[in-house]
């Protein structure tokens, strides 16, 4: 099992940057693929970015390509989401999640709020 705690959210103006962090407990962090998801009010949760266990493979939703970067530091049990050129439509609660290969994203953090004003 793994426990996840996000941090780094906040309120910024359009065009600004934020870096989200997700700290994982346990000694098996490197065995999990990791992902960032978000949920805006009244909308379904959507995948933002994902990264493989060793960081060699990444996925980005089209709406963040070129603006967001996912990375991980397995020595620190932490996954990051660098968000640049933020837009008001990026406003949402951002969650990190862990996926054991072959399974679903079964482990979720509590979320961190990101608010972008125009």
C-alpha cells in the first residue's frame, strides 16, 4: 500500500507557474506508475499527466502539452507536476494517484486546490 500527500497548490494569476508535489509513504514507491488528475467543479475527474515507474515514459493530456511537466524522484518518494502558463481553465482540485502495473489507479491523495484567475 502507499499513502499520498499533495502540496503546492494555490491561487495565481493567468500566466503564472506552480509546482505540485506528491509525497508517498512506503518503500515501494518505485514500483508504481504515478499520475496527476484534476477535477473542476461540476466536471468529471480527468487525467492530466502520468509517468512510468522509472520515469522513462510520460503521458500528457492534450490540454496541458507544452505547459505541464511531470517528473519523479524515486529516492525522495515524490512525484512533481510543474505547471507553467497557467490558464483560468486549469482551476481544479489536483490529485496524485498511484497505479501498480496491471491494476487501476487505486491509491489517491487528498487533493490540492489550484485556482487561476484572469
